[in-house]
């Protein structure tokens, strides 16, 4: 059975300079406290049997089936359906904001590195696309040796050079680049007008991609705890505005909630899984919640044909 993952001190973790070490520490915290591995990857759930062929790992031969049928069968795992995961990281300048000593981009990069490590250890293919107003780096999903370290290099580069974003995520050109069906994990703060997002997510869905939205928000952006008048700067445009927080708070939260509701509605309409992530949440909890939800989703999909019959 699954139990709550052991929390790693988030502030201490984010002070670690090495992204690789951060990911390994989160993974250690994730597995610690588990009685056994309850989330054996996105895809390693037993699916069905197929006949043994030369080159298959004999460990997966089902000897009971062989005794009954006099033929060799191996357990087929869903990972054999060429599961691929492409991490999509928004590296626009608003992602450089952080109220607790680290930015949303730092947090997203650590989450992406940890997820990449998890995929690597499960033998799944992982890739990374970094974008702002345009696609800046694209590492196609692969399961080859050295892929995770290549992914780390691209994540580190994104953290060191966030730039101004545009009014629209470049999801359409991204969909044209990723031809093969994949799990797309989109990490962004979505601090932009949402015009066109409905159509763009719909396009990715029409291409048979499975889309998960990680909406990353700093706690100060969600709670607006400011009490003293100050000059606020739009991270994307640089526009400055002098505000009295006590007066502006109600209006800000109303607009923020409308924005969140709009984003949730778009994701629901287009079949994308939406997850709001506060960047003061332990990363291993994010990972646990995500993988736990995927496992239950996979179980429902497997059960659906049986119910229909």
C-alpha cells in the first residue's frame, strides 16, 4: 500500500546548486516511507500475455501458462506500447518570480528533472521542450543512455536565461514537431491571456497526445499577502504600477480566480488533466499525487472495455 512520501525540506533543497542532486534527493524522499513500489511507472502495469520470442527476458515467462498450454508466454507490459513523455517547460520571464528564495522556474526545473529521473529508472522515454514566446530547445523523447543528463543540461540552461514571453504559448508549432503520440507534461504559470489555448489544446488532443497541465504558482501570487504600498512590475512586459495592496487585493483575487476558473474550464473541455501546484509544496508530494492519479486513470481505462462488454 502507498503511504505519504517523506517530505524533504523544500527551502534547503532549493539551496542545493546541482539540479541532478536535487532530483536525486526528491526521489529519495519519494521512495522513503513506501512499503513497496506502488507506482511502478506510468506503464509497467501488467497488461496481457504474448508468445515468447528470442531476445525476451526469460524472467517474464509465465511458467503456469506454459505448463497449461505447452507454449512459452511472457507477460506483456504497457511500456511496450512505446510510451513517451515530453516535458514542456515555460521559461518566460514571469517564471523567474519567487517569493521564497527560489523561482517558479527553479521549482519547475527540479520537478522536471525528478520526473525525468523517474522515467529513466522505469525505462520510459523522456524528452524536454523549453519555450517562451517561441520554442527555444527541443530534446525529443528517448530512452537512450545519457538522455537524462542531456535533459538536465537543457533544464539548467533554461533556468539561467529566462526571457520575455509572448501572449500565447507556442503549442501549435510544438504539436507539429511532436508527431508520435506522447504524454505531454506542460509546466507554466499561465500568466498571459488564455485566448487560443482552447484551440491549441484541442489540436494536441486531436493528435492523440495525452496532455497534463502543471499550473505553477508562487504562494504570494495566490494569496497576495502584501500590506504596504509598493511599485509592482509586470514580469513579462516590464510595465510598472504603483499599488496600495489593501485596496487592490480584493480586485486582484477576483481576477485571479476568474483566470483560474477559465483555465480549468479549458482543460476540462479539451480533456487535459489540470493540476494547480503551489511552489511551496514539497516536490515529492507533487510527484506522488501525479503518479497516483495516472495509475488510477490507467486502471479505469483498462476496466472500461470490460464494463462495456
